[in-house]
C-alpha cells in the first residue's frame, strides 16, 4: 500500500504541476490557459490534503512493522511521523482543504475543472489501455468514477438545500473530508493504471526489469483493493443526516 500511495501521489503531483504551464497543460490534457489554471486550483487541495493524510497514515503503519522498537530513536520512523504530521496542519487543516475543495474549487467553479479531469479519466477507461491486461482494472476505475460523481451530486444537493434549510450545510461539512480522500483515491488509481499501461508496453517490447512488473502489480493491487471502497463512501455520503449535530452537548 505504501508503494501504491507513494507512486500514485507522485504521479498526481506531476499531473497537477503540468497544469501550471499552459503549454504543457495543452499537451497533457488539452486544457487551454484558463482551464489549466482551474484544473491546477482544483487539484491543489488533493496534493496538500490527501498527500499529507496518506503520508502520515502509512508512515504510522510502517512503524507497526517494527513493533515497540519502531517507537524508539533506534529507527528513523518515529521522526518521519512527527515531521509528516505537521503537513496536515499548516496552510489549512485537512478539513479546511476539503471544504475549499468542494465550495471553491467545485461549486464556485460550477464543476468545470472537475468535469475536465473526469473526462480525462473516462477517456482512459474507454481506451484499450493495457493491451487487454487491464480490462478488469479499467472497469473498477469506471465504477470509482461513477461513485465520485455521485458523491459530488449528493454534496451539491445539500448545498442547494441550504437555501431552504441552512442546516443542510452541516452535511457538506460532515462529508467533505471523505469526499476529498475519495477523489484522491480515484486520481491515484487512474495514474497508477496509466503507469501500468506504459510498463506493459515496455514489457511487450522486451523489457525484463522488475521495475516494470512492479508498476503493473501495484496498479492492479490498488484497483482491486482500494477503488471498491469508494462505493461504500458513496453510500455514506448519500445518507448523511444531522443527528449528531443535534445531539445535546451533555450526551458527550
């Protein structure tokens, strides 16, 4: 899982950075100057919010592999964990990043940038990427894309409902971090599969390096073990309520 998130997030960062240069953005996704800026803005909360959360999460799990010794200064993991934690706090906590992602980068943008990125994902799904060896994984990616689009629709419904009942905004707050992480997983899965496509081409052309086999394996692993979780997140976001917000403080 560490390999998947490390390599997948790195690819998402590079995809985001590509949209900071209009000429490169045009080459990478067909975005013009204005759209490239919008896509860059959309993805920055993913880079910061998802990147910092996943780094801390999987550094913590890596410490577990060392048992009690991992908590000691004999190994560098405990220092890495402390160093990584601050990333989810500085420049806006993850919840702030998630709300910025939905309210400003999606709702205020009227979903233009999100639709463009989703179109790029769909284009990959519809392709013959992987020469027949990624068919099942592309299907899993397609389901994940549908799940994310449904999540966006659910949160947008709550936002619109706030015009009649302001408390509907609470539901957006309750679901925004889940949504941010879900979109991150979708993009990571997509980028890993793009890498796997390139690796398969290299292997078909006679490459034998374990590096290429690793690229294919990690993409398949992520698609099969992480992307299906987005369906559960979709269900959660479709059934948000304000019960916890209305609970008397004394109940805590």
